[in-house]
């Protein structure tokens, strides 16, 4: 992937949804959420006043609400809530902090629409998992309530690429390689931000008072160390963390929802964990 041009990478990631089975009993609706394009995933009989704001992966460069709507819908259906899948702006056309600006705007729009913050969760995978945990702190910094909980599937958080598993798991991860990440960091941050900015690299963030967080990751993917260190960093700040480590899987393995038992198990565990945090 490191040898592909950016348009090709973007096109490739639009097929991310293909491995997942379409969840039954879910309807979709496109919406402008505070000026940010998004897709509602509405499971039948879901609690209408509970929502997970889902931010897709793709290294801040690729992916969309369309490529990840099925993953978000499976999670929403399992939790009995709605999902709002955000089509945030992507690099290199829109560098940092455009992505964070958009996700914050979506949360504020939900507040204006009458959703109580205690009934809102943030969720995402890979780069979107980064956004899921940093958006809460951005909201807090700007004087707004945080969401009630966060879910991150294989979050990519270390923009310095210091994770040990980047090297130790290189042979077992077919997708995420150091060279790919270096390219995406340049597209995302060059001339716009620092890899040690706490809103870019959550390992530098003060998570005191942050919402409880569920993390699922494969023990054999190159970004395993990101999840392991994020969990430790959150726990060090007193945050309630649930870390699910599944061996022998690839990056963001819940994307195989409906086809792989490991994916379905991760989604079911994340959903069961989430419900009480949203008052269900």
C-alpha cells in the first residue's frame, strides 16, 4: 500500500465494508450533522434517544461513512441503539485538525438536537478510534460535556510510531506496516501539527475524568502496542478500561462482522459493555 498513490488508496478503502454481512433490520439515512455529512444507522426497535457517534478508520486519509456503515450498524444493533457514522474531512486535502473539528461539531449538533451527553457514546476504529478518545477531551477543553463512554477497535494513537509491536508483529499483519503509517502521518500532519500534540497522540493527553473506554485489538497486529499502552495510560488516569485482546486476527477484525465468530464476539462484548454506560 505504501507504493500506491493517494487516490488509489482512497478507492481501495471504500471497499472496506465488503467483508461484513449486511445487518438485518437496519435502515440508513443520510443527514447533515451540524454541516458534517453523516449516515444514521437505525436498527429496528433501537432506543431512539441513545446514539454512538462512529468515526471510521483509514489513517485520516481514506475511508468514509459508506465504507464503515455496516460495522457501525452491527455494533448499534447489538447495543440496541442508533449509530451516527461521520463522514469527516480527510487528508491530504484537509489536514489536522479538520477531522477533530468535524467530530466535535457532530457531538454539538446532537446536543442541539436534544440528545443528552449521558446517552451519547463515541466509537471508532484505527484512526477513527483515535478520534473517539480525543474528541471527548476536545469537548471538555471547549467547555462542553463529554460523551458517556468510548469504544475503540484497534485504535491508532501513536504518531511517533514507537510501539514495539510495529516490528515484532510485522510478519503477522498483512495490512498495517510502518511505511504505510509514515506516509499517512505526513499526509495528515505535515505543516499542520505535531506527532506529540495531545489531540493527535493520546499518549500525551491528560485523561483525568475521561469516560470509560472499551478497546478491542488483535494480539498479532502491528498496532497492538497502541491499544496496550492506551489502556495503561487511561488506567493511570483513573479511567475504567476494558481491554479485549484476540489472538490471530488482523487490524480492525470486527469489520468481519457476520462472517467471523471473533468479530461477532468482539461486537457483542462491546455492545454489552456499552449498554449500562448509556443507562440501558
